[in-house]
């Protein structure tokens, strides 16, 4: 994606670049039809009773990808395990595909695929703990991404030399765009063994470990194996790739392989980025904890779209651009999701800030770790400029991933920057020890993670709040309600009363906001407790100069930023009109 200059205005002002608008792909209209069925168009619909009672301990997934016809043939061989009485296996699969076969324990099964809801009669009722083998075969032309990675699907592209270059990006629409799955974040597969079949001469870079490859009759099969993949993080990356490799000696005593499947001619850039990735590993393992998939790999694949956090094979399309901060923001941000999305997965789209907000906070935090306080504060100020505050970061009513693309709501932007700014403010409030222990517990399920002593975690905002309260010893209802469950930012008013400065917080709900406020005056820094949301401090004279929150510890409404955003929107309107 090309960098957007300042005249593109507010949309680019301060957001993580992964949410900047991208130009629509030049895709023939016939490849966009028919439109997606409602169930397939978004991810995270409420689980049915049967889906809730289904565990998926293992999947053998085979996908044959034909660039010449832009079609796929697939076979999914599931082990389905009941956690409660179960009569039907229920999956999601885009109804544009023709289902050619369904078997249950090797026998033909009865099934329907109504609008993308694939229901299969198991032939008997499984009791809790019992399993069945369910095999599904399908083929057809998959949905083509209109604006990957935001409005996703298949990306059929070509390298500059004209070779096929193919990728998938399905975070917003879900795994059912190209394989049958339970399209919900908590329904990960225990072990995924995948075989990706592509024309000879192409490489399919996949999730997990490469088990092997073989070529027959002009087609090459690439075999991969991974554990507990996030459903939208299962990806295809196909091209005439070359491989750059190195290793990282972890502070936890293990050695982690780093691999980058890149286009021909990009070997030097790829090798340099892998070296840069080592600094990210050093940062994350020191500040958060061990890389969650060290037994598989740190992986990157060069893609014709911008990027996406595909587990152990992150999509990279940033074209090795330099940045004024001296690091590749895209590679670092997508890598953060190995912790905040793939190891820790939200239980529903409502809590997507756990992925994007915490992942976004890792960028200023990385700059603080590497360069110091000035770089940290500069990154936070830039993020702050892009907040919209039109809707709560954690909506009260259930949503699907479709809410992400609602530009009027602005939710798909604020989960990044506002989630990050909230994390910064929480850290200032409860201190580093409580904050980072909270992060480790939510990510690993324990405060003392080591390779091999943790499993993937599923959590929501209430879980995060509970852990933060336990670690800080504080009631934080007021904090999480104000920043995540209400849209508007808290407003701090300051009034002089002679030599006394009177402070008051105002919240959208009218509830108290007892956030302490630092005040600098007369060469001193004092903290006003703000019990009940109000407080005062003696300045000594009615003309004493003061500065509120001089260290930028508290996320709050800024009249200056509000005025600037309004001006930027006006400028954008004038440019469009001209």
C-alpha cells in the first residue's frame, strides 16, 4: 500500500497504518459476483447449540489452487468431538462453492448448506467425549477480495515477471470464505495438518512447520502442520518464492527459526528485515513473555496486499519501506498479533481491542524500550490525534466483524488507537509491575510463562479488568467503563478560585471518574487525588502558571485536537469539492 500524504487528512492522521484506507483492487466485476451471503459476509455470529457443543481436535485440510482458472478444490477431514449430546456437525462455508461429497465415518452423509450454514447429520447422537470423522469436499471460484486485507477474500495477482502470486486475507469475513470451519474465534482446531497443492514452480508458504513437499504431474504438494491456529489466521501464500532464513537465541534458552518467503530479487531486503525481527523478538520476550510458537517458526510471506497476522506466517506487503522511526511498522505490528490474537484470542468481536489495541500499544512501547521516553511520547501523541470517540470500544450489544467497516461508527479505528491510549493510561494508574503482570496473565494464563508451560488463551474485557483489579488491588469499574464502554472521552475542567485550582472530571454517563491528576507549578509536581471525580490544589496565587498532566499520563478530551480534527475534515471536504 502506498503511503498517504497529509492532505489525505484525518483518516491518516494518527492511526496504525493497518487501518488506513486502501485503494480498491482492479478486479474484474465478474469475479466479484455473486455478492457474499449474509452469514459469509462477516465473522463472529453467535454459535448454534451444536457448534457450541463441538470441539475440533484435528483437521486434515487439502486445498488445490489453480491460478489458471482461479478456482480451488478442497477436502476437509475433521475429527469432531462432542462436549454435550450432539446430533449434527454444523460448519460455515461460502455457498458459492459446490459441495461434491460429505461423509460421516466413511459413509455418505445427509447435509444442507443453507446460505453458508452447512449442517451435517451425524447419523447418531454422540455423547460427551465421543468423536466422529466428518469429511467434506468442495470446489469452485472463491470470493475475490475487494480491498484486502480489510474487505477480504482471495487475492489473485502476478509478480512483476508475470508469475502467479496469490494470497488470502479473511479477518473481516472469516475462514468460511475458502474452507469449511466454525467461523467463531473460540473454535480453534487443536491440530491442523494442511496440504496446499499448486502448479510446479510455485511455493505455498503455510502455517506452522513444513513437513515436506512432493511434485507429481506438474503439481507440487506442500505439507504443513500447526497447533491451535486462530481461525482467520489460516492463510494461503503462493508464489515463486525464495527463502531467507536465520535463527534467534531466545532469552528463555530455546532457539527460534525465522523464515521469510520473498519474491525473487528481494533477498537482501528480506535478510535485513529478518535481522530487524530479532529486535522485535528481544523486545516482546523481555516485556511480555516467550514467543508462543517457538516450536514452529517466526514466519513472513511477501504478499500482494498490505499485511495480516496469519499465525506463524504473517503477510507482509510493505515493500521494505523505511520509516522515520527506523523500524518496519507493519512487520512489528503484525508480529505483535502472535501474542495479541493468536496466543490470546478474544471470545467475540466486541472485544477485538484485546487484539488491536494491545497490539498497537506495542509500537510506542517498542520505541520506549529501544529509544527512550521522547520516542514513546511522540508515538502516543500521534495516535491520540486519530481518535474518533463516536462509539464504545466495547459495544454493549453483540456485533459481528462487519461493524469494523462501519465508517460512521468509527469502531474499526478506535479499537487500535484508543485501545492503545487506554493501555498507556492504565499503566500510569496501576504501575508497571501490576500492568505487565496483567498483560502476561491475560496472554498466557499465568504470570510466569516459560516455553512449554502455557496454552492458548481466550478472554474478554471482563477477564482483563478482573486481572487488572487483582494485580492492582483496586476497583477499576470506573476506569474500564469510561474508556471502553462509553464513547466520549472524560473531560477535565479547571477553574481558578483565587489561589486555588479546582478540578473536576465529567463523564458521558455522569458517573464519577476518580482519576488522579498531576499538576506542575512553581517548579513542583503535585498529584491531586480527585476522590469522587473532583479535587483542588493551592497554587499560592491567582496568577501562578500551571500545567495539567504534564507527563501525558491520562487519556482525556482535548479541545485543541477536537478543533484540529474539525479543521482537517473541512479541508478534506474543500479538496473533494474542488
